[in-house]
């Protein structure tokens, strides 16, 4: 997203994920075409082969690969230009996050919706049925969504209410303990991240990678859980070479440099990065 609210993409474009109306790969940024006239983009998220953007009026558009309905327009037809997501009537999007083949968005009323592939329950609606339109995530009663993060086949969110601030919940695939509930059992509804080392502290942010997850609690430390083949949990180990073997099903502390705290984290497929508090 550029400073004038225009939107540019580049890279692989076999499924139209660059949104320029073609399937031609681009090594430099190209403008996303056919955006609604008079509106600008406020945020963008890229999945494996599809892209989504929230516009300044709260509408949500997606484009690219749509074989599981991850564009959210009620079809399973790829789109080379932005297609509007079929949000619930009267609702707008606050944020969006794209996974491999699914998409999730926090709406203006703090509800949480997901759509696309659901083989592992990553849509969080209590089923394993794919959906080409948004379905509501089965949040615990009385809870509201603060943010959402999607991985390959699992999803995590920060939930809020008046008495419990910033709890981390995850759902979907769990072969490597990426849900953080201490098991390797997948769940099609949100489960709380358990064995949290700091139960009295709330979670500020969460980021989801391929098969691991990381979160920043409000004391600015950093914890990760799930698959650790490449050392992506940051705890000084890299054990684990197959599903469920030497992965961590509960949060482990990242070995931060002495005296440093974390302001944000981003988990990739097999690696993780974080911004620290020092500015030098």
C-alpha cells in the first residue's frame, strides 16, 4: 500500500494474485487494476496464491487462486482482478489475514469470519467443510476479536472481553503443536493457548507461520510454539524432523539478547523475525 492509498504487487502471478488482470509474473511492482473508483487501500495481506485488501470504506476485496473459495465471493473461480468479499449485510472489515488456502477477517463489530479451505478446521466454525463465503468463527461466549493471524493450515487470534484482556486462541491443524494447547490434536473451534508461562499477562500480538506460532505478551518478551525443524522457535534448538517429533506444543521462551524486549513479531514458513525495543 503506497502513501496515496494505491496498491502495487509483484512476483509470481500464475493465478492472477498480483491483481493486474494478467497471469504474467512481474519483477517490479505493478498497480492492482479495477479497484473501486474513489476508494483507497488501507491494508493488504498475501496468501500462498491469493491476495486481499481492506479499502478505506471497510469493504474487502480479494483476487488470485480461488480453488477452495478463499477469495470469498461465493465462487471457486480464480480472479485476476479484485473481487468483493461477500461480508455479512451491514458489516465492514477492520483487518484481513491470508493463509495458504483460507482467509480470515476481523469485522467492525469485533466478530471474526473465515472462508476457504477447511480440511483441518482452520475456519473455526466447528466443521471441516470448505466455504466460498465468510463463516463466523465459533468464539467463546462473550469474547470479541482484537486481531487474527493465519498460517498454512491453522489460525490464531487475540480475544478480548471486560474481564480477560488479550487471550491467545488457535484452531486448525495441530500435527506439530502449532495450536499451543499442549497436544497434537487438531481443533475446528478455537482452543486457548495453554501452559502460558505468564498466565497473569495478556497477549499483545500473535503471528502465525507455516506450522508454528509466536506471540508477544504485554511484558514485551517473546514466546513461540509448534514446529522447530529450522530453529524457528528461537529457543536455541532445532530438533524435530517430522510431524510431532520434538516440536513444542506449548509456548517456549525465545532467547532474546540480554536486556532487550520485543515490540512486534512476524512468523514465516520456517523462520521468524522480531523488532526489538532499541533503535540503534
